[in-house]
C-alpha cells in the first residue's frame, strides 16, 4: 500500500556525506574556505569529518552529541533501519536521478555514519562537535560566515510548531555573518511547508532578506530548492 508520506515516528538520526552536502546546498570548496562554517543540526553527517580532512573549518552541532560514541553508532544504525523499513511504502515520492536504488541510498547513509563515528571522539575534543539544544546556540553573534541546516526544519513541519521554526531561523541568523542555507523546503509528504509564506513575512519584518533558489539535487519530489537568508545590513 502506498503512503502519502514517509511514515516514521521520530526525528531520524540520519546523516549525509560531504558530496551530498555539496549538491544539496549548491556549495563549492572555495566558499567553504572563506570562513568558519556551522552545520546545525548535523546528526551523524560526515560533512564535518570529511571537511576537516580537507583542511576546512566546520563545526557540527546536535542535541545528541552528549551521548557516548557507541550509543550514537547504535542510534544511527537503528534509525537507518527504521526509515528504510518504511521507505518502500513511500518510494513513489522520490526521484531516482542521484541514486540507483534504495540500497545505494542506504549505503550512503551508512558510509556517512561510519565516517562520523570514526571522527567523533577526536572531533569532540577539538571542538568540531558541540552538543546543543535547538533553538539556543552557544556561539557569539555572527561567528560563522556560512550556516547550513539540512533535513530538520520544514521536513518535520508536522511535529515542530511554527514558533519553533521561526525561533530556530532567527537563531541561525544571529550566529551568521554571511548566509544561512536551509534544505529542503518540503515535508515528509514531499509537499511545501504549509506556513512558508508566513515565515518569509516574519523574516523580512526582522530585517532578514530571503531568497529561494534551485539546487542541483532532487531526491524527494519537489525538494530541489533551498532557502538563503542574509542580514540586510550586509553582515
């Protein structure tokens, strides 16, 4: 039986690789080298680990980063199994241009988890990973030149309320001197977030410029756009 959305019962602790980030957020390495970058919430994405190997300064944040590394590993494995156990019922909501099949997607998610786990203990000591409780962030104003936030806001719009979304976006902007990029702009049902226009109005009222642009990546149907936010004063 087909479902009208990916029916998972929790916010999944699932990550993406560096290569996937580059496509999802339409990035290039020169952009990443312009200043410190924040990935929030990052989950078990290997973006920070792989970027560090390239000499790029990435800080990754997540509410789960106070767990022991073995617990993080097990949670990641459990959530990959949980999501893809439900996946076949909603596979019609996805486009197969970037992955051949479900097994290839699982392989990417598993590789991201493996690289993240391999880097986490050392990265935690070096400050590459920070435990946070969104929307509050333990950073000074305009610390990061670029802030990325993927597969959290809007994606789980059916279980996180409007005010939470607004608070998170404002906080991401507070710690950013350049751009905030959000991806995707659709929910688990592959439909645009219901209150996107209301959020855009609030952001503009708070002197934040908003741009919706296409990205060279689409897996969920309709998830080929990201939101870019800027300070109107130019940072």
